[in-house]
C-alpha cells in the first residue's frame, strides 16, 4: 500500500509540474491549446496527489480545491483571450467576454464545491483551510511584489498646468491610436492631417492630403491605445527643428479645426 501511495504521489507531482510548465508557456505565448493541455495535466496531477492522501475522497477534494482556486484567478490567466478565441474574433465584444468569463468562474466554483462537499466531504474542513492558506500565500506574495515595484518606481510629480495662451484640446475622435505610452510633461509631435479637394482640369476633383507638424508638451500622461477623452497639449513657442521657426497658436488652431486626423508621436531625442 505504501509503494502505491508513493507511486501516485510521485506521478502526481511530476504530471502537475509538467502541467504548470505548459500553462506558463501558454500564458507567455498566448497559446490556448497548450493552456488547455496544461490545465488537464494539472487536474490529473492534483488528483493523483490527493489520492495518495486519502484515496478517492482526497482526489475529489484536491481537484475541487484546484477548480475553485482556478476560478478565483481566472481573470489573471488570460481568460478573456481564450473566450474571444472561442467566440470568434469578430463576434466577441468586451461585454460578451466579461459575461462568458463570469459564467466560467461560477461553473468552476460550483463543480469544485460539489467535489469537495460530496465525494470529498470527509475532508471539507481540511480543504477549506488549505484554500485559505493558498489564497493568503498568493495574496502576500502579490502584496510584496506590488510594494517592491512601487519602491523601485519614482513617484509621478503633479505636472504643471498648460499655458492657457498656448493650450489646446484635441478631440479624441480625431486622435489616432497611440502606439506607446507618452509620459507626463514629455515632448510630442502633433501631426495634423487635412483632406483637400484639388481641382484638376482633366479628371475633376482629386482628393489629396496635406500635413502640418507642431511640437508641443503633453501635460498629463497618455496611455497606449485610443484616447477616451480630449487630449490636452501645450504648443511650444518654437519648433525643435534646426530652423527653430516660431509656432503660431493661430495657425495651430486653424489647422486643428480643418484637420481630419491627428497623430501624437514622441519627440526624437
């Protein structure tokens, strides 16, 4: 009996470690298929470890605990991407993904709870204590990681307000997706693109585009992606090009009003 228990324990640990490694690789590479395989191996490994503890009751309790813990940490494991892949790229919106993830979490909690309370009912107290201990350990580690990251990161100072005479707001509808985060109080290039109908003698009107570039300061941090609200900028008094030509607020206001699209780019250093 002892050899069987040791064998189940060893195989459970090995299979569980393999599942954990596959899960980490899948999370890093955003591979849904590999993540599914890792999850299955993890459940099998945990079940074997539990069976070496208290037989069938231990296996059920262990698997139930794993499912409940998986439900707790599901949003942090890339669940939205998995749900989006299941729905299809064009069909899954943010609300659909959130609802599907919430449903998946409740299903995991119910199934895990049934396994603990019914087949593993002899170990309900032990299972509850183990889950609390695991959650406390993960919570403590997460708090230490956040604290260390905060201590390593310099506090952001409150940026100075933009000069009212040279401050402008660019409507979010005009601003294109920002490729990377732009820091507060940083230099940005504002590229305003205007559509023009040039009259041609032979072919009628031909739609063309022209651009005007201005150098400005960004008073507040701008996150990567499409801005959700008006972007505030402060126009520099002089362009940072070798010509150092002055930038007129009146010209900028005219170009901004007539522009179809605005791009915000980090200044080259």
